[in-house]
């Protein structure tokens, strides 16, 4: 049964994806329901949306439990990926998050300034990545909630201070995390056959690489590292390599951006869908709505490795930057 959704549906859906409050979402789901033509082909979609509306309304009305304070360490995932900034005290974690995001954690010239994590959104090209400033890693006080926060992240940025003892910083932080079964992914082979370890991608940021005098320290630091760490010298103070850092984070998240278009219209280049590398046309359709996935016939793709508007099947693997027009029956 054809769905025949009007372009207005896709416009409202885009706004729904960008909505941040439940009030906005309720209004937009109502709007979606009002623009969908009422016939047999859209019955299921309308049913889904009605259920979604009921859920949103119930959530909005649920009384907040008195006295139940959400832990500051429980941070809802937002944007294209969740990246934790960890490291020993006073290395510049809060300064980095303050420089790259809209968050304003306290920065001070003494250790243990930060007690609670602070999330912020970092724009990377046309998407947003969540960066989380965290309290320092220290043997004296290992916060189990901090470890839990790290376990849920997609990527760990491990900051060390090039003007202090970066090698010791790295060794101690990694040893502490490994004792709690959080292991840099490139060390996976060492833990072969052992249960219960979590492997995460790590990027080491050698911070406070402010001027040419610190270059040499950076070279020595790299030489001391015997394994294949991904290391980037940065300076939050001078902004050195911060743009490269954003791009490196994007690459390490292993995601792609895909832009959608409605037949006969210009593509929506404003708000890409963010998918895992290796995702297919079917994955994109499923992300939009499960009805799309079921009814997907073929797609046209503008992007790398195809001619303009090439027809592809549902198992076609998408690339970063592709524009996709989904055709449903
Ligand atoms: N020279 C220099 N100083 C920096 C740089 N980045 C941060 N700092 C300074 O380092 C000090 C510590 O910065 P914070 O951001 O508070 O460090 P932190 O890692 O969050 O510290 P804790 O919250 O205590 O763990 C502050 O005085 C910052 O101004 C940098 O790139 N170069
Ligand atoms: Mg801090």
C-alpha cells in the first residue's frame, strides 16, 4: 500500500528531529499527524505517531519525584557521539571543554578544581559532538560513577600536561583505568581470552604545547611512547591544533553524515543524519521510520563512487557526505 507522504511531512519531521523539549515534540508530532493523508497506506504510521504522542504526553505529565536528585554523573547522550575528557588533575580538561563547547566549567590554576562532570556540545563542521569535562583521575579517590561515565563513552580524550610529566600522567591514568577494566582499544590483543574488559578508542592530547620551546618536550614524549598511541599535541591557551582535534574526533567516532532529499526537491543540507560507518541505505530508512524500511524500493545517491543520482539497492553502503533520495512503494 503506497504511503504517498507530502513534502510537508518531511519538513515537519526535520523540525521534530531538531526539537529539544517535550513540549516542542508534542506539538510537532501533532503537526505530523495533521499533514499525513488519511488512507489505508498510512494507517500504521499514524498509529505509531499516536502512540508516540501518548508517550510524550505521559512523560510531560509525570510528577517529578520529590527529593530524588539525578546524579550529576548521569549524562544523557546528545549529538553525534559522546566523548569524555579525562586525565590527572590540572592538565587543562575543563579549559579544553570550555574552549570547544558552549559549557563553562570552572578553570583554575590548582588541582581538583572539578568535582562533577559538565557536558557541552562541540560543533564539528555541520554536526555536534558531546564533550564531557570530568573530575580528575586520581588514586586517592576513584569515583565509581566516573568510571561508569567513561564506560558509556564512544571515545576517550586522555589529556596530559606537556609542561609537567606527560609520560607519567599517561602511564598512571591508563593503569588506573585498566584496573577497572577500561582498556585502550589498541591494547586489545594483550587481553585476549580474558573476560569483562571494555575496549575504547583513546586519543592522547599532549596539552600546554604553547610555543616552540615545548616542541622538544613533545618530541621526547612521543619517543618515550613505545606503542601506537594516537597522540596530538595541543594548546588550549593558544588554540594550537584545536581544529585538527575536532576533525580527529570526527574520524575516531567512525561516523558518516548523510543528507536526505525528497524527489523533485533540493536536498536538505542543514541537518544530516549521522550513521555508523558501514551503514546502508536500509539503515538510513530504518532510522527515519520503520515503515520506510519495510516499504523501501530503491534509492538514488549523489556522492562518492556513484554517478549523479545513481539508483542503488537497500544494501548499498553509504559514504560521508552522500545525498540520498529514498523511494518507497
Ligand atoms: N600554559 C597553558 N596553560 C593551560 C593550558 N590549558 C589549560 N591551562 C591552565 O592549566 C590550569 C588548569 O586548567 P583546568 O582546565 O582547570 O585543568 P583541569 O584538568 O580541569 O583540572 P582539575 O579540574 O583540577 O582536574 C589553568 O590554570 C589553565 O589556565 C594550555 O594550553 N597552556
Ligand atoms: Mg577541571
